[in-house]
C-alpha cells in the first residue's frame, strides 16, 4: 500500500471513516426500527381506547352506567399512555433525523478521504513513472546523436 502512495496515516483514516460510517448506518437502521415499534405501540393504544369506548357505549345502551363509567375511566388511562407513546415516537423520529444528518456528514467525509486516497495513488504513480529526461533509452539516443 505504501508503494501506491497510501501511507499508514491515510489508511488508518480511511479505515476509521469506513468503520464509523458502517456503525452510523447500523445505528440508523436500529433507530428506524424503534420508530416503527413506537408507532405500533401507538396503534395498539388507539385500538384499546376504541375498544374501551365501544364497551362503554354498549354498557350504557344496556343500562349499566357504572360499567360504562368504568370503561370510560379505562379509556382515559389508555389515552394518557397513548399521549406518552406519541411523545416517544416524536423523540424517536427526531433521533432518526439527527442520525441521517450525521450519516450524510460521514458520507461526505468518506468521499473526501476517497478523493485523498485517489490523489495519493495518482501522485505516487506519477512520481514512479519514468520521465522523459530520465529515460535511459532516450539518453543513449541523445548521446549517440551528439557524437
């Protein structure tokens, strides 16, 4: 690698950036899964609240006011948990957005490192290429012409 112009520092930087990028992508995937999980919890709470309300209506139609009241109290508790779940979802969505911004920054950094590596390799290849002045065959030809 050193012959190609890639010194140890540049290789270490490339490895570090690649590792950080992979970790960030994995973290983003996990955080997106957390958002989906939060939304699923919300849906369950919404369904539970709807079930409690329907049970309260049925109890009221049946003349069971105490039963209807109990179902409405249950619905109220479920709605509180639903509100908490919605806050957790909003927080998780904000984390996803922050992670996407960080991931974009890391991707840009990776592109910069890739550019640096390309420059280093092309610089090394250019310096190793035999220049016209150093070409032994041309030098011998010039020497023969000069005689």
